[in-house]
C-alpha cells in the first residue's frame, strides 16, 4: 500500500568481546620471555631463569649458594657461579629488553637516578670502600652505586647500574671483569651518571625528564653531570647549593646559596600560587639561575636553569628546593614529582632488599653488573605480580 510506511528495524550488529587485559601472572611470563631473549644460548636462558627464580624465592641473603639450593640440583652452584662471573653475555642487551618491556604499558613519567650505599662487612667484595652515605650524614663501609630507575604511575623498577671504583680498585676491576663501561662490566667513575642516562635514553623515551635527589657530599658533581646536556632534568637540592643569578631579579653575577637566591626573587612574588601537595596547600616561587662555576658553559649551551622553591609554611624557609632545565609549564609539575623519588627510594629499601639487589659478594665487577641486571629483572617481576603495587609504592593519585 502506497501510504503504509512500516518502520525499519536496524540490523543487530554482533561485536566480538574485547580481549581481556593480561593479568599479573601473564605479564610476569611475558617479561621473563623478553628478558631471556637477550641470551643467545639455551643453557644461558636456563641459568638466567634459575637465578631470577632464586632471587625471588630464596630465603635470607641471595648468595649463589642459597639460590642454587633453592632452585637447582647438585652441581648447579658452580654452573650459576660461572654464568654470573665468566659466561659471555651482554648486560646491556638484557637491560634494554627490560626497559622496552616496561614502556609497553606507557612511557615512564620520569627516569629516576638513585645514588645508594650498599653496606658490606668485609673488604674483599668488589668496590668496597669507606665513604660517606649519599646524604653525607654517615660513614659507610661498602659499595657506592648509582641506579637508573623506570618510574611511572603504574610501576617503578631499576633498569641500569653503575658501581664506583677508585685507585688500585679500578685496576682490580679491569683484571677481574674485563672491558670498560657499565655494559661490559668495566670500572665506573663517580661521574658515570651521564653515561648511564645516555643508555636509557637510547632504550626508551628520550624526552622524559630525569629526576634525582642530588643532596649530599657529591651534589656539585651530580648536578654538573645531570645538566651536562639539553635533555630535560630536575634535581632536588640543598639550601646551601652555590648558584649564580640568571636574570634581573636575582643577584647579578654573585655566587649565593640557593635559599638566598630564591629569597631575593620572592620580593617580586611573581609565580607564587597555592597548590595541593599531599592534601596540604603550598606556595611556590621560581628564580632564573646558573650553576656556580659553570657560567661560561651555561651561556654557551643556553643552559639557564630554574630554581623552584616549595613552601608548606609560608613564614619559614622553603621545604623543598628544585633545580631544573625544563620550561615554566613543566616546572609546575615538579611539586608532584617528589613522590616518584620517594617511591624509588622506598622500592630500593624494601623490594630491592627482598630480591637481593645488595647481596652480591663476589670480587668480579663483571659479576656485579650481571647480578644487578638479573636482580633488576627479578624486581620488575615482583612489582608486576603484586596487585595494587602502585598504591603501595605511593604512586596512586
């Protein structure tokens, strides 16, 4: 019939259900597969899996003997010892695979550089010396190491390491480890930060900032290495860090302490605002500065830095001081970046201790780098397999 218009019923479109997101166990299996791909020989993959399983499950100190007792059979202790100290495999390949896997969930919010002291009872373990702790408050007998960590809102995990040697111990490192540079197990100087950061930037996100708590005895060297290039970086500094004013509102050409450089800028109160930080109101202010002693380099490279002060008590000294080469918009986010530093530090002390990051007792620098690489893989497995680990690490919103 001409006037009969029956409404049409749209055809029902069947849709396939979205594939479920991989659970923690699947992610750990995928990570293990990615790490083992860095080994050329089947036997090496077997030993790497044994070693990481032992780091995860052995009770007490994660010595090679303890690892072999936990996951191996008679004879495996010697095989594992050879695998860590003598077998030919490149730690850089495994570290690169670890960083690439972690970035699959999204690029890191930042790379975090963490200087640590690893106490040792004796003097025969590689890299042991008497030195000040990273915060400069205690004398430690042990190793001085530097780790670079992947840090995102979902997970934190170490990806690369350097160990400081000095004097005749550097020669001992060459004799027992062979090669040079962190990837080949050679000696690493106190200024290795720049080299380690070059590695991780080649492996992953090149424009993500590097964060570091630079306070302590080695602060000047850490800051010089951190800001040596144009890559984005930020460091928490002490109030006594020597700086030179970089604009008209700061002391012209005079070397002053960081807290004084910022105090002069506060007279104009430009950039002071209230923001939530951990549920508490804060005020921030900035000043343009340069590192003392680096004026010529800063002018040549266009490396003017920004000093950021954070107040929780307006009538007192700033509770935090940050130095960064990032622009004003990025500087605003530094008030929330401190939690990444805290999460990495907490991870080192808790999960890091649980997987044996500080337990290597051998004399081979080559072996130390391999132990730290495998322990970093075990750390990442542990982090990915723990439900709600981001919340436990203080990374949740």
